[in-house]
C-alpha cells in the first residue's frame, strides 16, 4: 500500500508541476528575490536575482492597465510560476488589483526593461 501511495504521489506531483515547467527555462520562483517590471497593459518581464533560475521571463497576466510604477507581487503553490498563479499589482496611488497569470515564456529580449 505504501508503494502505491508513493507512486500516486509522484504522479500527482509531476502532473501539478508540468504546467509550470512546460516552457523549458521559463521559470520565476517568487520564493526567492526577484525583479518585476510591467512592460505593457498586461505583460510583466521578471527575473530572479538569486537562485538557480535567473533567466528573464515574460509573464502575461489578466491584470488591466499595468503601469511602470506598479509594484508587482507573485504567488505560487509550487517552485516556478505557471498559468493560474496569483499576481497583485499595487500602484503608488494605493490602487491595488489582484489577477492571475495566463502565460509564462522566456523573454526574447535579453536587454529588456526588467533591470539588472
């Protein structure tokens, strides 16, 4: 019985992590330090500043009207962000919106506005 539970647990873990890791190197782990910069009304370019995944990623969100001055926070139940994970955008004027991630891909422009 223990062996069956172990196998089922491994399968469920693999299935749950698959969407987050489906884009290869497109990983942002919000449990480590990261920098996130809005680049459009719905998009954010982000990069971990420490850890094993430091490649830049482009994150498309369901947020509406993101601004450069917004502070972006991410949350996930797993290591890498994936579709359906949470986003909170807080403006300097106090406005706050909660939304979800709709897509995570590697950033095609390595010199984008996400910072160092």
